[in-house]
C-alpha cells in the first residue's frame, strides 16, 4: 500500500494488484481498448473496474 500526499494536503492511498494468467485474447482486447481511449493499460483496467463496480 502506498500513500500519496498532494499539495492541498489531500491523501490518496493506492494498493498494487497483480493479475496473472490473463488469456491472450483478453489481454489483446484490453490493449486495444486502452489504445483507443489513449490510456495506459493500467488506467484502462482501473476505469473498467470502476465502471463495472459502480453499477
């Protein structure tokens, strides 16, 4: 777990998550989606998880 402090004294805690044994087809879809949205794969996965869990 990592805590980040910003200039306005807000703090954000982040945790690493490792996803192993991702099927090649899923990896390719994530890569294409990230590229289309001009995001890193990490950011794309976070956005997709946030959207899915917000439902």
